[in-house]
C-alpha cells in the first residue's frame, strides 16, 4: 500500500520515524566518506527519501552531522549509575568491573568508536559538539572512577597517590584501544580482555603497589 494511501496512524508513525532513519543513513555516509565528502543526496538515497525531505527536518548539512552524533551517542548517565550501583566486593573488584564497562562502551561499540573518529576529525568545526560529548559521556565516567578510587583510599585498599586526582589516566587505555582500531582495524588485532587485564595491573601497581592478578584481584 503506498504511504499516501496508508491509514493516518501509520503515516504519522512513519513521519515520526523518518528523522531517525535519515540520521542512521547519515551515520553510514559520514563513516564512509568523512564530513567534507559526504553529500546529502547520498544520505537521501540511502534513507530512501528525497533531498528535500532531509531539509524539511534539518536545515543544513552541519545540522545533520550534529544531530547524527546526538542520535548515535546513547546517554550514559542512567546506564552507568545503574551499573555502579550494582557493584559489590572490594573496591579493587569494583574498579576492574567499571574499567571493563568503560572499554565496552568506549571501544567495543562501533557507534562510540566512530563518534570519537568524528570528534577528532571535525572537533575544530564543531567545538560545542565536543563539549557536549565530554559532558554527556566522558565526565560521568571520570566522576564514577574518581568516587571509587576515593572510597578505596578511605577504606585503605588504595594508597593516596597523585594519580588518584586524574581519572583521565584510567580512561586513556580505552581511548588508545579505540585509536588502535581506527588505525589498524582487524589487521593488528588485540586481545581486548588481556589488554584490559594488563592496563588494570599497571593501574593497581600504582594505586596499591600490588599486582592485580590471581587471588589479589578478588
């Protein structure tokens, strides 16, 4: 049945879904061609709409890009707080679990990897977008890391070290893994779990002076 002949509720539902379909198509085109070389005609063709339909929802290519980043970057607050709230055991164990969660969200998901690629490539063009991404994604992680480390210091599990003031250092291995995938993809594969264990071992040697492997990590 042509869309013009569809029941009103179905047409309304399709109209409500269309911006998301356009942004999904835009994501694939920006990934394939980069910002400068991406044409809205190609986005429209991938989405199965006319170029005029894109302009009905988004007035410029810049707006399409900006809204696309919002669309593919899932908010992390609720999910992260729920995850942290369910953690138990030693603070070492909690920190290891949170680091694993961080790597999964930042480097394990295609949308997150490509978002970082976009921000690195186009950050100078979209500084407000970079700031929003920091507030919505990076800051929640660094705050939760800081809280767990501070609690571990208070409990006597971790020693007070200057590194405790810079949770960004703990985030950096996940960013490096993301960049590694950008550069090498499947040509230089990394065992992610072993990578996380290695970076966590280094971290724990700095926080507690003890290896984080075997029974000491439980």
